[in-house]
C-alpha cells in the first residue's frame, strides 16, 4: 500500500477509490483512519464511507468541492510503490 499525494479535482474522483485527507489521522488504539471511500457521486454531491462512520449510521454526503478540498491524495491498496529507474535503464 502506498499514498500518492496529489491535488484532487472533480475529474479524478471515482467510485470505490480510497482517498486520504491532507491531515491524515490514525487512531493508535483501533488503527482506524479518516480515509474515505466514495460510494456514489453526482454533479454536485457525493457520499462516502469511512472507518470513522459508526455502524448503523448513514454515510455522510458532502459537496464535490468540499471533498476535493479535504482530499490530499489517493491510497493505492493493492499496488506497490513504483520504483525509480536508474538513468542507465532509461537510455
């Protein structure tokens, strides 16, 4: 798993992708994070799920603009961080 820091725009948003906040928080007791997974999104609103949403509660809905402002990047869970190639290999 690795974190790709980038400025998130509405064009970058996809259902099922995990995003982390600009100020990522990890609870040391439960390992819960404030990462968010988009469940659905429309033109102006989106709904997300997170470890911080309590069981049995409705998943929060916010505007796409607020989500993009909150997001600090994408969490790649199934992939390893790409390695940097040496200059010799590129030539």
